């Protein structure tokens, strides 16, 4: 007698079944923004990423993006574009659209210099942005993506080899996703079941599932090996497949926290930004012993080009990786670090963020602190000097306001703020 055939339960099947029972799938994750505010931007905006119009190419202090018609719950700074998610689940974009990262038509002169709503008939709960791509997560766990991934030789495509997309396309996954994160040219997706899926460029090991010999355009199987999201198949000794509760992307690396609280990482570590003893890339997930500490638990990570910030459950911030330009926040004599090193002088912190060579922390009482390279005026100091230790961000638009979150790109930074006393 033949064995019973297993029926693969697709997401659509699960949705239909739950809808028949009168229940709607509603995904959630602690990383989803839910406090509405307004957007401020600063830094360089040569291609419109500041969202302040055609005549504003630079801001040394945070400036109000007044052309957004709605309250915003999340803002993400990509390499040269900005993505805003409204409280009603709509997306607004501005900046460089050379490879479709804005997800909309920008043929009208100047339309890329101001935030304009994209057409996506879904309720979005989270967005992420890389150098040339943008992703969106809907309230039922579907993912849409537009733009392009690149490697060292140029465009590799998005979901199909060498094909970019200027409009949102649904990522072909049959499991609900609860969090998305973007590196410069890769995407990490956390599923409801605790699996991590990755896609994009894998040259530095940032996908965690493609051997080094196959990272050059996917090897003999081609680019589909890289572009179609696949899950990590990482097993811990004696305990089966590792399940995860969170995932974070640096520019060229990925961090993940398992359901047991262990920290895993993969990707570029040429300045020890993964916390590895050596400086060779990790092409598969490694349990990072640098983060093993029975006295604290790690809750958030953010990675720049060559450095990492990490936040523990007590609100303390640590840095590791490359020290040049002050990005580690460890003072003028700070040197490269291969293990998480405490940054002194900060209050209790709720969130951290990295740009390419800059760093930020948002305190639990709503203040923002910045340090690192000053060249692009991303630190709000008003000049281009590097800052080696955290300084509180300032400016007229920050007076009597609390900062909810910060995101930083290649040359610009965006803040989500609200008036103090608002809830």
C-alpha cells in the first residue's frame, strides 16, 4: 500500500483555513514601528534623499520633511534613498531611482527629490532599504521588493537574474514573514516559525547559506542560487535545527539571535566586526563566542561598512570593528576592537543605528547621540569634524521633541521624532 502523500501547506492555504474559521492572520514583531511622528533629515542630499526639494542638497542640522502628508511610524535611509512608512500602512520614497529603488515612476522632473507615495495595495507594517533596493512587509506576512541587488561587478538582479524592478514584486515564499532587514545588497527575512531566509549578493558571506565557491554569481547554478530566498540550515549539536527570534543586517554581514538567546553571525569580518577572532569572512552561520556572557542578554545590533553597534538588555551600548573616524565612540585613542567594548558616557539606550562610518544611539528618554565621520554633516554638529565620543544631537527641529528612531545611509541620516508629552 503506498504511503500517505504529504500535502505541502502553503501560506495561502493557511490563510484560507484560518479565514474560514473567522480568524485573520496578523503578524507582529517587536521591531515594527507603531508610534507616529514626523521625519527629520540631515547630511548630503545630492540625489534627493533628504526629501526637502530640488533646491536643498545639504543640511547640517536636522530639517523637517514637510511634504509628507501623513504621520510616519518608520523611516529607513538606504544608500542614496529614503523610505517612509505611514501609520496607515502606506509607503513614501525619495532619492536615487537609477535602479528602481523608489518603487515608482520618477519621470516627472523633480519628483525624486520629494517623498511621493508608491502604489502598493497592501497594508505594510515594516520597510527596509539597502543601496539599490527596498523591501516591504505586509500585515499578513508577505514580502514585496523592488530595485536591484549588486555585486562587485554590477547589477545581479532582484528576483530574476539581471532583471531589476521599478515596481514592487512579491517575494515567492509560502511561509509568513514577521521581520525584514536589509544590508547594502542583501535581504534577511525572519519567518513566524523562527527560520531565516536570505537573498541578494553573497560575495562576503552575508547570505549565510552559500559556500564561498558558489558566491561568484551563483556558480554553475547561476544567480538564482542567490536571488531566490532560501532558509539557513544550521543545526546546533544535540539540539536540532536552530530557531531564531530576531535578525539584523550590517552592510555586508548578518546577525541573528536564537530563541535561546545565542548570537549567530555570518558575512564580512575584515575588521572583526562580527566579533570573530580572525578576519576571514564567514560563509555560514557561526555561534559568536564574543557575545557569550551569562550576565547580559543582547537585544539589538546594527552594522555599518566595517563596524557594529550592539545593545544589551540593560540599555548599554557596545561597539566593535574598525576604529577610524571615531565610529566606535571609544575616544580619540580608540583602536580596532574584536570583542564588544562598552561605550562610556551614554544614558540608558533604547535603540542603536549605524551608517557607513557613523553611529547613533537613542536614549530611553528620547535624546539622540551621534559619533563618527563628520564629512557628510550627518552628526548635527554643524561642521565636518570627526567625533570620537558620543555627543547629543541638536538643532531647532529637535527642541522640545523626543526621538523615536534613527536610520542612516551612505551620506544622509533620517530621524523619526514627535513632540514631547505626546503618546
